């Protein structure tokens, strides 16, 4: 399993924005190159066929433009992963999660079944999954709520072949959707003053059915979910009706898992994020606690830098840091870090209430392992993206951001402390330049009073090109610095002066 998610409500963020962010991590032993592209309405399919599940779906004829950060290789489909449409709706899909065997027995996942020619049995398509979700939802919705409803209709109609968490946001709301078996689902709105943290587990720990089946202000779900729980004896709380307790339930207990593997792979990541965001309240939890809250009120307003740090973190300041000096050799490799070697990208999507609609959404993008890079801001509402992020090649090349960051991380990993100053200096420079560029671009748009959409999108694209040009120059310098330091520390290095030291 892979990926880590942080969601920041508008009253919990430093500037009133909603922020949704996720590490897109490849499976073990696999590294998926990433690119940043725009999908124009004429490029959006009208009839969709999934590569992995072969499901076929007719799509509406009115898609809008949207920007995504998908895989370069098409072998597993589009896998859009993170995106923002021109109506300022953002999506991140998906956070791989797991449901328990009782749920899977009651509502099996909808897997592709190959044809059996010998017995005259045709192929049966599977449901939708990570490959498909953003492509099927994002171009057609105006708000996050609309996104939840469209996704729900697709899940109930076609089912899914995997368990996933899906994030949908706009300038006012953030919704988190979890699939329950093959066709069922729940969704919870992130409270405005809270952050939610999700590390590859079914995470929602409180659900209000009374709200879901009335005003749906904070909760939504499948129409038959209470009957589904009761019929299949999914509730576990003693003395409750089908897992219900006064119209409430804990979905994590009813639907989720809590295994020894979770305590190695998942709960430690939630613990570290909780510890960073709310140290005092987190003192009652350990890396292996099963009751770490899904959402919390942070001690301080959360910045993009906080998100960037957490999604590239590796238990800094604890005995579990693989690069640290605390603890033992065993403790330093006991738990899976958040920032891992096989991170393909981190995208934090910030939707700013104080900015005009045309320039409201920013995608903070980084490629590769977060411990050795940082995110940079790119406006989402554009017609094209910079070549340095767009034209990622399948083969290794320093002509694109993805491979340059991968090379830097691999070289720096072996000499973490010797190269850390160079990496930290790079991160500080990129983020400082990025913030200045955004402020300068916002000011220029406000001064010009531009309302003509093509003019605005052209200005935003020019800012993105400027950010990419800076990234290219600064990344090239960092690669040179890391290469020099690592070269001097090679095991076969020798100089005559070494003999006399």
C-alpha cells in the first residue's frame, strides 16, 4: 500500500484557504514517472474504457478544462492522481485503504473476470478505481458536494475493484470519501477548523447517520448503509443496533482493519502527523495506537510549508528516524516513513478565497522523495504547463524535473548529513521564490484589472514558466552540489595527503 494524505480546513490554514495534499507513492519496487498537464475539453473522452478493469462508460458532452499530475507511462491507464478544474474544484485520488473481511463478504469488490472461451463465457468488466476516478468526475462538477454525488453515482452503478479514499475540495469545503466494499461509500466533510490525516487506513472515526439522511451538512453515505450494517452484522459495539449507537457509529471499527501490519506501516504515520500538529493532545498516543483521531484542531495555523514538511518527513526528532542518531539500528527502521523512496509526487492544492476566481487555485507540486526536494507553486487555470514538468521522459534525463529530483535523492541519501545543508538551502530558496512569484503575479493581475479570461490564463502560464525556469536552474545547481559532495565521499577516494593524516 502507498500514499499519505493531509487535509486542512479553511479556518485551520494560515490564509483561509482549503488545502488538500497527498503523497502519490508507487507500490514496493516500482517508480512511476510523473508529468503536469492540462486536459482541454476537446481532449476529454466521450466514451471511456478503463485499461485495468475494461469498464466502459459514456461521459457527458460538457467537460471543462482541468490540470492534472498523472503517470507518464500509460500501461495502467491515465491515473490522473491530482487535479484542479477551471471551476476551482480540486481532487486527489486515491488514498489506498482497506476494509475488513466481513465487509468484503457482504459487498465484494467488482473485479475484472477474464473470458472463458472453452466454456463460452464472455469477459465481465470490473468496476472503477484509482485509474479512472478523477477523469470521470473532475471535468463535470462545479462544487465539492457535486463531486461527491457524481462519484457516488458511479460507485453505485459500476462498483469498484479496490478500496480507496478520495478527496474533493472547493474554496469552502473539503470532503473525504471512503469506499465500503464494492458499491457502498461514506463521506465526511472536514470541519473548517480542523486537519484530517490519513495513512492508508480506513480513517473516518465518527459518522452521524441522522445528518447524512437529513440535511447532509457534514456527512453523506449510501442510501441503504444502515440496513447494510444491520443485515450483515457489521456492528461490533456491544448493545447497539447494527453498530449504531444513537444514530452514530465509528466506521473505522465497523468497516476497517487494525492489524499488526497496520502498526508497522500505517498508524505510525498518523501518530507523527498528529504529534507535529498537536503535540500536547498526541502525548496519549503511541505509533501503534489504533485510536488516533481522523481529524484534529492544530495548535497553530497550518502553512504550505507544514504540509510540505510532513509529507516528506521521516520521524525527525524520534528514535524512528532512518537518518537519525537516536534509538537503535532496529528502532530507526521499525516503521514506514511518510516521505519514502518511491514517492512519485506530492501535490498540495490550495484554493484561496481572497484571490479572483480566475487565479484562485494553486497546485504546489514536487516530484520524487520529499526528504530531498520541496514543492513549488503553479497556477491551475492555464491552457498549457511548463515543459520542464510536462515533458517527463520514460527514460532518465536531466532535462525534466522528475528525473533530476530522483537523481538528487539517490545521491544525497547515502550522505544525508553531508548534503543536508545543500538540500535545505534549495528548499528555502524555491519556496521563497514561489511565494514572491505568487504575490507578484496576484498584484500584477489586480493592478491590470484584467477580466479577459485568455489574458489572465496567459499571465498565469507566464508565471508558471518563470517558476519552472527557476526550478530548473536551482535544481541543476543542487545536483552539482550533491554530486560533488558524494564524489568526495566515495569509498575508493584517495589523495597523497590522506597517507600522512
